[in-house]
C-alpha cells in the first residue's frame, strides 16, 4: 500500500536529522511539531482504515469458515438420512467455500500485517512527538545559548579587528613621529649652515649709518675729554712756573 510506503519514509526520518536541516530550530521547532501532528492525524485515519479492512477480512474469513462447518454438518445429516445425492451437493458447496476460504485467509493475513505496520508507525510517531515535545524547551535553550555564543564570537572578531587597527594606528603614529624628527633634524642642519654663511657675510658687511654715527659721537666725546684734560694740565703747569 502506498500509504504504508509514505509513512514508512516518515518514520525513517530521524528527528535529529530534521533539526539539523533547519535554519533556526528555535523558530522552526513549533512548525515541525505542527507538521508532525498533521502527519499523525493522517496516520491515525489511515491506521483506522487499515484496521477496519482487517476487521472486514477477519469477519469474511470467519463467516466462510462457519459456512464450511455448516455444509459439513448438512452433509452429515443428509448421509444420516440416506440422501447421498444431497450429501454430495453439500460437500461440493463445502469445497467451493474451502477454496474461497484460502483466498479470504490471504486477504486477512495481508490486512492484519498492514494493520500491525500502521499501528507500529502510529505508535512510533506518537512516541517521537512526545519526545520532541519534551525536548522542545531544551532545544530552544540550546539555540539561545548558541546564538549568544555566536554574538560573543562576532564581538571577539570585532575586538581582534579593532586591536589590529589600533596596532596599525600606532605604527602610523610612530612613523609620523620619525618623519617629523627627521624633518626637524634636517631643518636644524640646514639652519646651521645658513647661520654660518650669514655670519661670514656679516663679517665683511659695511656697518649701518646708525652704528657709524654712534661711533663718531663716542670718539668725539672721547676727544673732548682728552682736550679738557690737556687744558687742565697746561693750566696747572703754568701756575707752577709762575
């Protein structure tokens, strides 16, 4: 039966395998349970139908067996009454019923086997749904922890990237400082050469007018003082000679 094949495939599916295929078990677990419940309802309906087929097959087999016994009993009565022809008719009917019983027995055995399989699948699905219901909270809790761990991992990765960026920033800062030091040193060296050359030029430059004027005034003042001293000296000498 196709229904048995279909639900055999359902039963062959492992709950854990289904969970592994889900993108987000914490969100999909309820949907899976609803899907499984729908499957269970279908299995129940099919199981009930197969069990009904088994019951009908059993009833037909039992009725046939009863008719066989009945024909056997009527044949015995006919023989007892001395009616061999009637006994032959009853025995011929019994033979027909016996042949039909063999077919009915095959149908019943198949129906019984199908009913057992369907009942087993039904019971297994019920057990799996009960197990999944019991594990639902645990699964959701695990997914919450997994998501938290993923966030921590992402934060850790971002922190590592930040550390790398900070390290690169530090290297660039150190490089800039070295470049600045080199530029300042070069400027200092260039400045020293220019100062030496400027000093050499100033050595032979003509003094400015202000300096010359100040020098002349200073000499004039010094000459005046010398002349005063000489005048005083002459006056003293004249007094002494008188």
